[in-house]
C-alpha cells in the first residue's frame, strides 16, 4: 500500500514538473511561434493596403512565420483597431495603422469606442509618410487651387468633397475651405477607392487624397492635381505646385503609416517586429519598390520614438478639430 502511494506521489510530482516545464517552454519559445495576422483597417487598393501587401512577403521571410494581411474595413478604421487592441498581447496580431486610425480617431470617436488607440495600442515603427494631393474633378473648370476655391465660392455650398468621415483628408479639407472662406459639403466615403471613383465620376468636386492612390489618374488626366502637401514638388508630378506655392502655406498633412501591436505585447516581440520591419522596408526602398508606388520611407529610430510621434500628432490634430468644431455623432 505504501509503495503504491509512493508511486502515485512520484507520478504526481513528475506530472506537475512536466506541466510547469511545458508552460515555461511555451512562454520562453522564440517569437513568433505561429503565423502573424496583420490587419489593415481599410478596403483593398488604398495606400495602407498597398504598404501592408508589399511588406508582407519580406516580413514573413525575416520573422520566419507567415504574415497574413487581413482587410477589416468599416467604422472609419475603428473595427480593425478594436480587434487588435483586444487581441492577445503576444505579437501575433498586428495593425498597419495610419494618421487617421491612430492619431485622429481616438479624439473623434472616443465616446463611440470601447478602446482607445492611443492607450491600448503600442507603436512599433513608422513605415512611410505619403504626401497628399488637392484634387479636382474633370468637371470643375479650374486649373489652379485658387481658381478651384473661387469656383467653389461662386457655387456657395453646392460642391462636394469626398473623404472618409473624420479622416485626415476630411480635416485637411475643413482647414482648406476655412482658410479660403469657402463652404462645401462633405460626402462621406469608405476609403481611397470610393473617394477616387466619386471624383472621376463628378459626384465629388474637390478633395484631398494621398499621392500613392491617385498618381495614376493624375498622370492619365482623369483627375486634376492642384497642389501637393510635401515641402517640395514630387518627381513624378513636377508641374504640381506645393501648397505654399499654390498660396495655402501651412495647410495639409502627410499620410503616415506604421505598425502597431496590443499595448501589453512583450518588449522582446515588439523589438523583433521593429528590427525586421526596418530591415524589410530598407530592402524594399533599395530595390526601388517604394519609390515606384509613391511611398516615401519614414522609419522610426525606436518603438518609443514612434509612440511619442503618434502622441504629438494627436495633440496637433486635437487643435484642428477644436478650431473647426468637428464632432462625430
């Protein structure tokens, strides 16, 4: 009887030790241990989606696990933000966010969301900073930004501008029309593809949208580019003036994109994604794949620097939102 009890006790100890060792092995296993889900908060075709998809194979190779791009559009990008913010903080769920989802939305949608991107997501690194065009429909008889604003003024609220609700393009148009003393009607869209289609069709008339999604239609003459928000003219559209040259200095933003993880993700996982993303993006730039797609490289020196940048961006947008009394119902 005593021998049986002894065997049972020893077996129990060995089992407990096995469970403990197994748990330790699981927690100390090198990251990543399974495929990584990388959410894009917009429909396919926009700049954020383009970045995620050209980064995907290179990052998969470096991480040693498949990175799977998952487009979860809707609610101005907030659906994807909420999925990532509430995911297990183990580095296997990431977000490719942007200026809107991670610095503007937390201000505008605070009352409508159960998470806050500024608190519940951790920045990994910025990837690119894309200039924007001020664009015109072919149906607008204006060839410069000043002429376009004069045309809008003469129509007194009859013209539309397309933009996702609460996005940088929405707020940039508010700042532009306020500076020009013009009243236009906001036509909410779901993303860059719909925004562009509306402009070509003439459903919207003048709007702000990123260079990466619109350089093709600008080159082909389907739409007009009145100005670009970068400090210098861009090489692929050298005839398009900067906002300062067009008479609207200080108006407009750069559409930055970056990688985010759930806030409590282990530092080792964040650092791994940071290093491999930086290396992958540098390779893509060296091979000309970013320039080809109008995606100027803009990498962070550290994850903390990116976090600080996102917080500073949010403070800047907070002033613009307050000055224009922008609210989301």
